[in-house]
């Protein structure tokens, strides 16, 4: 009888531990975080034609990809969501090393003046894509 109680207690403890560990600890990013990532990672994506184009709504990628690679981007305020569209205030700054030449060597630091623009993103198939991204 003692053995059965011990087995039941072990199974119960095991089950409670398993239930208590049901949370994987992985936090799913919010819409806001996903939209911000689309903006703030753009400078890195500008080093490759295909990756740069994939950050934008189809047909909306600017022709001056190199200019985007010479700048850094930071969301600088609250986004305004309207369904599958969001407008985001973006601080655009220079001082980053241009890598858009594709030769693998870092270029000299950009001396572009800091500015702020409002960019528009659109959610397509669950992913935020840039629709309009003026540099200034």
C-alpha cells in the first residue's frame, strides 16, 4: 500500500510540474514591435537588392537603395494604427557605415544630417511592409 501511495504522489508531482511548466517563456512580439522592426532594420537590408525590396510593399521600394544604407532609423514616437496600415514617426540619422555597395567592405561613415519623417507601413499576409519611406 505504501508503494502505491508513493507512485501516486510521484505521478501527481510530475503532472503538476509539467502543468506548471506549460508556459514556454517565449513572448510573441506585438504588432507595434513588428512594425518597429520593419523600420529600424532597413539600413541593414539596404545592402542587398532582394532583401531591401522585400521590406517594401510590392513595387514601392525606392530606386536609391544606397542612400538608405547610409542611414540609421529609429522609431521616434507613437505609431498610429488604422487596420492594416500604420504611420510611424521615424528619426533618420547619418553616421553609420555604408555597406550598400555590396563589396563586403565597410564604407566611410555617412555625414547625413538628422531629420524626422513619417513613414507608412502596410500589413500584407501578416507581415509589416514599408509602403512609403521618405528620407527628407
